[in-house]
C-alpha cells in the first residue's frame, strides 16, 4: 500500500515538474503570451557581419519581431481576449567562438544592449540590435594577431512583456548571425 502511494506521489510530482518546466520560447523562436504569439528572425542583407579595425561600431543587425493574435491549439480559433502589444525589456546577444582556438570573450560574451523598451505592435516590427560594441571591438583588436580573422556566432534573444496582461516570455531568433573580425 505504501509502495502504491509513493509511486503515485512520484508520478504526480514528475507530471507537475514537466508542466512547470514548459518554456515560453519554443525552439523555432516563438514566444507565447496570453493574447499573442511572437517570433523573431534575422532580416539583414547577409548572414554575417564583417568587421575590420577600420569598421565603425556599434555594428547593428536588423531583426524582425512578428506578433500575431494567439490561436487556440487544435482549433485554429483566435483568443477571445483583445490582442495586446509587447515591450522589449532586454535584448541578449551571446557570442560564441566558431573555433576553440579563437579568444574566449569572457564577460563580453553576453551583452545586454539597452533598448528603451521598444513597443512591438501586432504585425512585423524591425528592431536594430547592437551585435558588436566598442568594448568588444577593442578586446578583439588587443587579442587577435594582426592580419588574422576570427569568427563568432551571435545568438539573439528578446525578453518581452505583454502590456495588458504582464505575461513575460523570451523569444530567441533561430540560428545565429556570423560575426567575422579581421585585425588589419
């Protein structure tokens, strides 16, 4: 009897943990809020930013955040609640060396470019994201040999808040942006 009770308790706990761990950002870059779904994608002209010592910083990547009315799963019906706008509270840029021989960025690997809470309305919204800061460029100039080129993968996430419901979610753009730096 005790065994059945403990087994049932264990299964119930596992089910609660699985439900509680369900994320708000899916692998395809979609965040679910109470009234809208949002996704992010890179929309720049090329999939890489090429920098030299002569390039100006900050280097900016253009991302599109698309917000659409939430559709009820398995029905296709939209939510009966009026759609809400979103605000971007934080943009996180994580830079990972493409090869382990490239300099690790330490505390420069993740930056939080401050966006003054831009408003994301229903539809497509273009957001400029500061991918390479002056501090990062200075670090690379000091740590990359002259004439050498290094490559980093930039992953961009947006922490957003739904205005009317205060529901928060993180939307990560799928894939990564390639950042090449040549110390000339």
